[in-house]
């Protein structure tokens, strides 16, 4: 079974405002991911700019089939 991470997050922007997510899920490789890696993944994947602090909350690893098509398969079609 594939692994996914389920978590809440809070992102503060340096120019004001913020973004929150609850029960967000992402596919991961392996059995764990650090909060720092997860924060970086979110910011890069969502192409966010002017990010200040990122908080990861209520993180848990779950067994669940990956939902995304791997990058190499997306461009082979």
C-alpha cells in the first residue's frame, strides 16, 4: 500500500495575509516526511511567493493509494 501524509497547515505571507488547510493529504515516498520537507513541498507545489512562516499541525502518515499520476507518466502521453 502507498503512503500518504494527512495534516493541517498554516502559512503566513510576508506581505500580509495567510492560508490554511485542514485534513490536507499528499502522496509521499517512504514511511515519513519531516515538517520542514512537507512545508517546502507545499510552498513549491502551490507556487507560493512571499512565504513567511509555515506551520504543520496534526500530521499523520496513512496507508492509502497514491492519487497523483507520477510526473514521468503525465508527460509520456
